[in-house]
C-alpha cells in the first residue's frame, strides 16, 4: 500500500472521529439546552402559581427592607395546612431561623395546642386556630406577638401536596423511635411503624409526622419526627438523583404550595442551602405544661421559655452571637418537658 493512500485513510478516520465527537457534543449541548429551558419554563410557571405576597397592612412586625438571602439572617415560617369541617387550620407551625454569616440554623416547632393570643380573633386560643381567622397573615401576626420576632418568609403546603412531593421523590427513609400504629388518610387503614429504619411513601410519611396521641413525648416527639422528614425531603429533593424529577416536583409545588419567596430568589436559596447543608441544626423547644381551660386541652408555654427563645432568635437575626444554645436547649434534640397535669388553668 502506498504511503499517500495510507495517509488519506488515516485522515478519513480522523475526520470521522471529529465528526462523531462534534455530533455527540452538539446533541449533548442541545439536550442540555432543552433541559435547562424545560426547567426554567416549569420553574417560571410554578413560581407564578405558588408566589403570594402577604398583606403587609395585616402584619405589623414585618421588615420592609429587602433581605439579602446569602448575607442577611432571616426567618421562614413553615405551615402545614389542614382542611377540616369546611375550614383550614395550621396543623404544623415551624419556625426556621438562618444566619448565613455565622452558619447557624435553628428550628422551632410550636405545639399546635399552644394557648396564645390570636390578634385577628381578639382572644386566646390554640395557635392551630390562627389560620382560620385570617389565613397566613393571621398566623404570622400570632407568631410575631408570641415570640417578638419578624417573619420574613412563609411557606404553606396542604397534606395532598406533602404526599405528592414525597411520592415524586420516591419516598423518604426515617428512623422510627418506637413501634406504633397510625391511621392513614384517605383509606383510613391502620399502618404499623416499626422501631428502626423504614422507607415511607407520601401517605405513610404524612401519618408518621401527624401522630402524637400515642407518643410518650407528646408534641415534643411529633416535632422531632416533623423535623426529620422535612430534612429528608430537602436532602433528597436537592440531590443529583432528583434532577430528572424536577418537572414533577415543580408541578407538585405549583399546585399545593404558597410562599412569599420571590421566584427570583429561588437560586439564592438553593445556593445557601448547599453552603449550610452540613450545618448542625439547633433544635429549640418551648417549655410548658399540658392542661385544660374551660374543659379544652391546651399546651401552656412558660413565659420564661418564651423570652429565652425570643432572645435566641433575635440574637441570631442580629448576628450578635456565635452560639445561641443555653442549658435548656440542645443542638441534638429538644429538651422540653411537657407534663400532662390535667389541672384547670
């Protein structure tokens, strides 16, 4: 074979591989561009569906200046909304405080039966009832008054949305603290949750976080399970394996979630979460007692505990401390004792 023919054959092979690689890169970039456009499109639609600003005239203690997500400390109020008897209640009330500068993240679950003043109603009752007296603004104002802290953002979801999100993610894994039975919504069947690790679907996860009557720790145990599942959802939702499910996740959010976080800030939240993902969460808890008033069961928080938590949260928001924990709080678990006294208050 002549040398020139051999060179021509080698050149053809080189051109073939260059064309193959170029075509592959074109397809890859084209597919990536489509994926990026698809995500952007669905995120835009979902953002428009879920975004709902609060009525500032109904919330007195609300910061008017813009919060810079990656720099300023802020509060997010998480509400699980339950529809019952034609009305709505905030079955889950959880306050998350984040300080990007110090890396501190705290989580406070307020027992649903906490007896406190509901400004929109004009009298004291269970904090779970606050939502029925004026929606999210009423609950925000109630938490404002209870803890004396501003609420910058809120996120609400109904139970259907919670189930859909967990199912779209392929379920969540939890560490059941003790064996118990709980009734599932919809089918009303009873599910046994065995002590140890379990994989739960959306319907099961909802029953897992709602059960409290047979928990030895009462609302304290329920709050711990709520925190565990929420963290599992966030961890799984932001994992690489969930990228292919982004359309479905955004659809679930758009249909069942409301928030005043501007869509333009979503990327900042994801960036901040990636930065603080390994941070230890400080679990805060209200100390108090269970009792009755006019024949109705309530959780009565101690004034001293309310003031203590208010100080901790405001210190975090002002970036004035590097360790907010006191002897009555823990970064590992809540230390609140809720004694069932049965005493009339």
